[in-house]
């Protein structure tokens, strides 16, 4: 598989609270690694928008992404995006942002349940199995609502809590216990005409799997899903494109022949070659 075709649709710059490098430096790294295209998708957490000054973060990310796009003349192609967290917890704020900044691409993510902290802070060891089941059910229901709202372009890292519950705390979670809930999420994705992300960051974390994993991607295809985006969730220039070829191979195994990128919020299908 040609490395020239690598497209990374989920990356973070220093304009994310957990990012490290400038958009310009990220583009240098992408060009050096031979990436064809990348999307900058810095965090904007809608549920804590005011307290954490996301208006400023969002504008800074947006304009620095545009500047990097202008400087690199299509090598790599730069999509100006955002990772919109918890959009459905405050729809007016989310809509105002999307009407103000004209992104190419919007990832919709859920990092926490309403009023709770990020799943990375979940006290897994002091939570019963029934407690975990309830959290996962609520999580999938929030993902379903986000997909049904449909004003994002892709659903980011579905099954994110497992990164901590299974990956970092070694707790077993059988996704077959949530087949109804997961199917409802995937049907909402398809009904809204949006995409599903294969997030490859988990391949390099303790969970050792893409998010979501192969069985969920296969189910999405089985239900009629057609639009897949792939992203590394890189927070360092050196991590750009990590796991993308593995994610592409997984997509192929599940029956996908094309990847999707978004420009001006419109899907463009790119054959996987
Ligand atoms: Zn995220
Ligand atoms: Zn991210």
C-alpha cells in the first residue's frame, strides 16, 4: 500500500489543551512523512465552552489551520476541522460555533456523560459491574443522540470509555451485551448520512485496538454504512499517520473500498489504493 495515499483526518495542535505542536510544524512533519492530506481537529468541548474559553481556542485553531494550509500549497492538503465534544449537551452553543467558523470537517465526540468528568477520570476499580453497564448504556445513548442530531460529519472514537475501562484498568467488557445500543447508534449514523470514524490511536495504547474495533465497523457495513473516516488522533507531529494503514486494512476487511474526507462539510470518497 502506497504511503503517499495516507490521509489523517483527526489530529491535534497546540491549540488543544492536550496538544503540543503548531499547525505549521505538524504540516512540516506531515510533508516529511509523505502524508497526502490531514485535518486539524482541535478540541472544542461544548459542555464547558464558557469556563474554559473555548471561543478563543477555537478561533486560534481555525486561523492557524488556514495559515498552515496557505503556506503548504497542498503538500499536504489541509482540512480545517474541529473535534466538537459533547455538542448535544448544549446545542445552541454548538450551532452558534458551527455557524460562525466555516469548517471543512467536524468530528463529533463524547468524552464524558452530562455533568461528569472525562472517562479518563472514571474510578473504574471502585465501580461495580452493574455500574459499568449503566455507564456504558448511558454512553451509547448519548452517542445515539449525537448521531441523530446529525450536525457533525463523523462520529469520533466510538467506544472511547473502553480505552480506560478495559485498556488502563483491565476490566472485561463484552460488547455483545450492548448490541442493541450499538446498533441504534450505527443506524442513527446511517440515517443522518454522516460518517463513522476509525480512530487508530488505541492501537498504540493499552486497549490495543482501534476505536471502534473491527466487529463494530463490520456491523456498520452490514447495516448499510458507507462513509468511513480514519484518523490517528495524533497529539505530536511525529505521530501523524500512525496506524492509518492498519485502519485501512481493517476497513477493507469489513467491505469498504473507499475512505471519506470532508471539504466545506461535503463528503468526498477516495478509493483506497
Ligand atoms: Zn476525542
Ligand atoms: Zn482527538
